[in-house]
C-alpha cells in the first residue's frame, strides 16, 4: 500500500489546513483537517479490504507472432461482499522497492516486449466473475515467460493505491515475424507444369503413361494393352504415373553467424590512449554482434515466411538447419 499520484498533493493540502488551523485556532479548519484524515483512513481501509477477496488467473494463448499484438486474458473472481471499482491489472518481474526492477522481458537493450501489459476493470461486483484483457506486444521471437500478476486499485479517492501480487508462472511461444512473399518466389524454387503439379516417375497412378508390365489378377481390363497382347500372346497392362504436389527442401545456414571474434584478454593495452581505443573497439564489437543477431533473425524470418507460404499453396516442405542444434524435418505437408 502506497500513496497514489494525487496522494502527495492531498497530504500537502492537509498539512496546509493543519498549519492554518494551528495558527488561527479556527474550529472550522480543525474540522476540515479531520475530514481529510478521515478520507485518508477510509481510502486505505476500502482499498485494503476490497482486494482481499479478489482472485485472478491468467489465460495466456499458446503462441504469438513477433511484431503482432495479442491479448492476455485474466479470469477474476470477487469472493467478497464488497464491490471492487477501478481495478488495474499488470505483469511484473523481479523484485525491488516498488515491486518491480529492470528485469524480465521488458528490460535490457533487446527487450522482448514493448512494455508491460496493462488491463483495466471498471467494476467487479460481489461474488462475480468476469474476464479482462491486457494488450501485449512481443518484439522478438522466443519463449516469453510470465512470472507474477499485480492487481491494484486507488478507489474511492485516488489517494492511496493498494496492490496485491499473485504468483502465476506462464509462458507463450512467440513465432518469428512473417512477411508477405512474392508469388513467383515459390514457383521459382520448384519445377512445376502448367497445371501446378509435378509428376514423379513412379508407378501406381492414373494420370499419364509410365510403362508396360504383365497383367496381374485384379487389374482392370481397361488397362490392358491389346496391341502388345496380340503381338506377344500374353496379357500386357499399361501402368500410369502417380502425381504429387511440388516439393521444396529449405536449408537455413547459420554457420556464418556463430559468433564474433573476441580479442584475447591477455593482450597488453596500447601505451597511449588505450582506454579510448578499448572503448571504441568494444563499441565496434557490440555493433558487429548486434548486426549478426539481426542477420540471424532476418534469415529465420525469411525461412518461416517461405515455409508458411509454401504450406498454404499446397507444397510439401522440408527444413534443415546448419549451424544450430535442430531436428531435420523431412519433406512433408
């Protein structure tokens, strides 16, 4: 429990009233100061008592896409006989004097989130259950982990804000950013005929002529080649090719970006201006590492876009990754 945004002004105004009352000895000012203290006490009591019976549960989606916003849903239940007004929900990571430090997905230079998700509930009645939403914007792919939920309210006067934390671990898998692909890209990567199909040289189909073979019991008489049968005296049947959709095998090569060369730490510093030179080299190394990371993310995003576009167009896709521990996915739809 701490002072809200207007709590400091409220205390300053109350202190001014008290000072004026002591200086003038006016009973009306003492009554005014008493009303201020009473409002402060009522605000603290209601904020503390109304949140005691509130339970919250996070309903996170199974996955999200980098760069696209998704909604974090919360299921709230009020077990108290008092209603709750102006309820704020947010996520927090780490600990500190204010309950949140620069930790978690919103911290660091390459933050996984654009900011902490915030949701708001106007009214939650006694013994009532509702669902609330908080928008969330992931900035990069990977596993997005959540730690604790914080609910707070400053009702009724906005002077004192009471907050309650709920330990509710969860995770959301963020997929790479997808891009719109040119229609000619997938066609250029595979060999197709004008009908959009590619025929494999394997028997068992019904489309085009593949070859001749001896007649087998159960074969349709329509497949018998009567000219060859009359010439050889044996029943000869025609075999046709089996059509299949186009197939694409994608190789993601990450061997060029497996790291940035580091200078040995035992190298003696230069005799003049070595601090400035070390700072400049460190900055250049960080820029090179950042460019390598961005290149890897662009390659992964392009690969994901190719896979999704090929899948939606009926292609059979396979994927292999070089330079990272990843399972090879054979060509499959």
